[in-house]
C-alpha cells in the first residue's frame, strides 16, 4: 500500500504535526487507568455475590481476563502495530471492512465517550466522596463530615465538579501530551497505591474485620452488625448458601469485563506511541493480564478474610432492601478497607485513590476522542479545523475544546434528563469489539504483505494466528453480548438503552454517507483515502 507522501493530497495534509513521545510505560498507565480497577472492585465484591450467588468471582476473573487478553486485546495490539496512527482501530476497520464500518464502530464510541465524561463527575459525587467523608467523620468524631457526605450527591455538585474537571483537563491537554502523561502517571500512581495499601490492610488486619465492622456500625449508628447482616438477609428470604454454579460463574464475567474490558486507549493515540508494535502488545495484552491478576488476588483475599456469605447478604440488603440495612453510604470495597484500617491517613489515601480512579476517565477520553476526530479529518471525513494541530504544543487544540464542550453538554443531559442516568453503552462496546474481531479475521487475507511485515505472521495449522484470535474474540464477545443482552441485572438491555445504542450506530452510518456526498459535491473523492494508509 502506498503512503500519502507518495500519492499526494488525498489526505488533509502530509503530516499530522503530532510527535511520537508516548513510551511503553505511558501506554500501560493509560490503558490501566481506562480499565479502572479501583472503581471496578469497589462494587464487584458486593454486587456479584448478591446477583449471582453460587458463582465464583475468582474463576470469573480468570476466565474473563484470559479470554479478553488472548483474543480481543491481542487483535487490537496487532491492529495498532500494523496501523500506528491516530484512531488506529478506526483506521484498521475502515481499511479492512470499509469506511462505513469504521465510522459505525469508532463514531458510536466517540458519542458514548461524551456520556462517560459526564458519568465520571457523577461517580465522584455519588461514590468517591460520600464514603470517604463518612469514614473520616466517624473516625474523627466529626458529625459535620458525615452530614456533608449525605448531602453531597446532588445535581448541583455533579455540575460543579464536571465544569472544574473539564476546564482543568482541557488546559492540561492543550499544553501537550507530555504534560498530560506527567499528570496521569502521578494520579495513577496514587490510585494504584491505594489498591496496594488496601491489600496490605487486608494482610495485616483482615482477620479483625468482624470486630472492626461491628465497632464501626455501633459507634456510627448506621448499618447492622456482621452477624445481623446475614441474619436479616436470610430472614427476608435471601439464600446465600447456594452450591457452586458454573453458569452463574460465567454470568459474572460481564462484571469483570467492566474492569478488564476497557484496555484500548493506546491505539487511539497510536500516532504518538513509540515502537508501536511492541508497545501496543505490552500496553494491551500484558496490561489486561496484570490488572486481572490484581483483581484475582483481591478476590481471594476478600473471600477469605471478609467472607463471601457476608458480602452476598450485604449486597442483597443494600440493593434490594436498603431500609433494612440503613447504611446511608455504599458499603463498597474502599469503604470496608477504611472501616478495617481505622486510620485517618489510610482512609484519606483510599478516598484520594478512589477520587483519581473516578476522574481519570475524563482526561483519558479527551485524548482518545480528539485523536479519533483527527483521524476522521485526515480522511477528509470531518471539518478541517478538527484536524488542526498546534505547532507550539503539537496538540489538536480545537478538537480538545470541542470535546470538552460536548462533555459538558452530556453532563447537562445526565443531570436534567432523569432517564439518561439509566443508559448503558455496553451493547455499543460489544458492537465495536465484534467489528474489530471480523476485521482481525480478514486482515491477513486482505492485506497479506502488510500482515507479514507488521506482525509476527504466525500460523497455526496453516491458519493465521490473528484469524484464530479473531474467531476467539467473536466467541468471547458473543458470550458477553449474550449476558448483557439477556440478563437484565446488568442494565444494558433496557428498551431505552438498546434504542439509543442502535441510534448512535445508525447516526454514524448516516453521517458517513452524508459527509461523503458533501465532499464529493466539492470535488473531493474521499474513497481514495480509504485505499491508503494515513500519514503520520
């Protein structure tokens, strides 16, 4: 395949203006922050045992982690190595399957990412801050903090947090990719430190959990004692003593997917990643396995030291019968570690870590969305100003500002339209991964020379390894899609969510054909761009 520099002006220009300065460590941090172990485990250990009693969280973590790492993450790593450009998954799918598939796959994710920027602000106000303030208030005997925790989860707080985050992160991104990764490594370092401190607390104080829990609920005047949690749930008809079930274990995998399934940030900034082939593999496949291993370790420790039966009953009372529990705040993993530690510095660190886990999605999304928009613009499928890159900062300043504004629009929607807070984008994510799986299957056959030159070109029984992992991804993501589509407990199959997901995908197809026709009316044949590799 020829490059743009050889063929002329079919692309917006002959160079993006971006600089390859993202290291392997940077890419690992970016993807790990996207996988968000902190928020994921925060709810996993009380939600999964209650929803799917009899399933094994540990086995679900192992099955999901290996399934995603060895199929879907591997496919993305190959795609980003073969097409080391901004919006690599869009470039890969649009060249292998056709441009409309690239837009339906990538464009729908851009739309949903605006929504997720709003959700991050909501998570700070509803999860990160209330639990931390409650634990600190009780430990320091400060009723003002406890009262603040009960009043902080308001629409006004969400809006204020969102505005502050958007302004700060917009300025950070405009300053350049180096500045962004300096911040991200510091924030991620604090966030991951909170996880390891949680592990240490479990190691050294985990055997005292019952005593610590009972002491907290007694002094705080909220919740039920350890034994009373179990007794109350059982008396209400909940059965926590169900035998092991493989089907329920497999059905837990979507809950684990929320932790290890969002590994694909580095392909979006592929035009700025050094040594793309090796870096993308480590940053995606290896990072998924490392994050999954951390969750597996926590699953073992939590089950042994806190108790699966207690967690199942706690989850049941909190979600199904909150009046019986009378807890006031979400008794998630961070909250239980705070109760167990009885240490203000530990509680503060856990809260700060949870805060960074919750907000880091916003700057990540700004990076990912703006690079996808840049890729569209270079293919002449978005306004030229979207592709402008500052010569001083080497960042797409206009696209960054546009993305931040759209994030604030999404905040207004999620705050003032009640139904919007119930939306799930998981079926859109499943669609994206299924499209990538099909592209992976076909890539070695459609572009054999590029496949051989840009990958290891391994074959198994004469079949390209990438084709095999593509089929594997279809099976793994197909199973996930089944659970998200038919198990209402995951909130992804409501008529509203399915309708909005379908609309987001269809709108992207309509956009492609409409903008293509618009460009042809100006004498620009965009079809030529999709026969070539975009410039760096």
